[in-house]
C-alpha cells in the first residue's frame, strides 16, 4: 500500500514480526523492544545517523520512541532532534507512534527547574511539546520521586497533563514498590490513566525485584518498561576482550567509564556469554530475552548507535523461553 510521505516510505511489512504487549491492564500496546533516545540523539550525533536509527526501528515494527526533557547533550536536544525527525519524515505516521517524555531531573536553573512540583512538571511538559513539535505526548512520566513535594501535588500535575489533552497516559519512573502503590491509589481516585513504570532492570541489576516495584506493578495491573537492559553495553560482546576504541566507555564516559569493568564483572559477562552461546544467542539477545521471559515486562527500552544494533536487539524475540536450569544459572552468575 502506498503511504504518502515525500521522503520516507516505511516498510509495508513492519508489523508482521514484532511482538506487541499491553501496558498492564490498559488498552495501549507497546513493542517488545522500544527505542530510547537517551544517549545517541543529542548534538554529538550526526543527523544522518539519527535518521538511520529511527528508520530502521520503525521499518521493523518499533513504534515507541522514549525521551525525557533533559536528554542530550545538551539538555533538550534529543527532543529537538526527535521533533525534526517527526516533522520531516513521520508527518503521516504520528498516529502509528507512541512518543513518551519525562520530567523530574534538573532541566533549568533555579528552584523551579527540577523535582516534582506542579509548577515544574507542567512547565516542562509545555517546553517538551514545543521542542517535539507535537500537540500531545502519548505517555508523560514523572522521572523520579521527590520526597520534598507532597505526592498528591505531583500526581495532581500528572492529572492536569491528561485533563489538558497534552498527554494521553501517565507513567512513573524510578519509583519503588511502596511509593508507586501510594501514587497509583491517588491517580486512581483522580481517574488518571496511569499505565506504566519505567525502571532500570537487567540481569546484573535486580533492584526492582528487591524494592517491590516489579511484583507490585504486576499485581496492580501496571506495565513495566526497563531501561539499561544491556547495562549500557556491558551485557553484550563489546567488552569481552577489553574496551574497544569506538565503545561507549571510550567515547562517551558520562554515564559509564572504565572503572565499571572490574575483573569480577568481566568474569560474570564471560560466563553469561558462554550460556548465551549454548542457547544459540548472543549475550545481548539472551539478556533482552531474559527480561521478557516471564511476561511481567512490557517492553525493553534499548538504545543504539548503529542500525545493526537495533536489528540485533529485535533478534532476542526469536527465543524468550528459558529452562529452570538456565534461569538458576543466570541467577547464580549475577549473584557472584
């Protein structure tokens, strides 16, 4: 079928092989693999590279692009670049996309530029929409809990975002189980469609298992989308033999530097890679498949610097089944 886009005609078979999961009990489905704009959509990445990433993602059924107000560098730049991409190439496909953004971390100077006040959250959403060139986002998240602001105020701001038509759904990011449960009760009373949590989760980082978030989200019928599913590239074959010159550690050490690759961690990665090979998967494929194996994770939020990495990530969906013995061994390696 011809789709009228002047400069980009997406793959007509893009929905044939991607898996789509409901975000909890909501009506919204997300692709099992989503594209994160955290690292590679700021002003240090060539525009043509960003274009190739989003084209590859959408051509293969990835309909969800995830951002935050402070993603860059510089803060706000990822939203600006996403806005350019949407305006130039996706004008006729907006209703096929889920665009999410967040506010919570520092975005501008002064006492109103971060955390969880009504003033900050609603102003930040307006700024995000302007950068994105959109009338609304599909999901608006509070990016992290603010213990100094009443939870009722923060959740009330999320309610206002929905009531104003500037967000269709809301989410919470980096909350623990008990705090999320309190927030969910407030949002339910306000009749706000809170559908998803975004948290760090991977084979090596089990925080959401220990702080109650994963199980509470499942019990309450809320989705869970996981960031850093590959521990910023450590759960890939990139670092099996040291630090490559073109790796994230070597060229962009803002969030991951060479001190992270300890001898203990390297041994864990090597052992996990051996198990992945026995399964006929790469370490990255196995790591993503592991997150999806029990049905409690809606989507894995993976970044990419090369189109092939996106295709590799999607390859994880070919086998998300694990034997009890494999799951036990993965737990043992992660706990060492």
